[in-house]
C-alpha cells in the first residue's frame, strides 16, 4: 500500500459524490466527508497562519541550517497545522461544516 498521503484538497475532492448533485442530502454516513472537510479547512487556515508567522522572522545570522532547515520547517508547519486542526475542530470547523452541508441540502 502506498504510504504517501494526498493533500487535503485531493481528499475532499475524492470524498464528494461524482453523480450530479440533487437537492436531497447524500445518503449514508458523511463521516468521511466531515473528516476530510475538517482536515482541509484546518490545514488551509493554520497552514497559512504558520506560513505568515515564518515570514515575519528573519533568518538568524548564525546556526541557520540552509535549505534543509527550510524544508524541515515546512514539514513541521504541516504537522502542526494538522494537530491544530484536530484540537480545535469543534470551535473552528464545526460551524463551517454546518454551513457547507446547509448549502448541499
């Protein structure tokens, strides 16, 4: 099995139904869609927030790791964005998901 995870935007696109949308809500459990929506919104919001914070600080004069450190910081920011989105899903993502599903009904 491939261990590479898809970006959140690809996961949300794959979770959406492929058939033409009707005015009826999709049948079955929307747990996968809700989880994917949570990941997408959280990673997009917190990813942008962490990226903006990194741009505010300059590189240190000494002990900078170069390109490897920059790559590691991006990966660290991605993991931190995932953790932040999981920990704050009730306050941030739940209202947005309710509005998203309201538009689909």
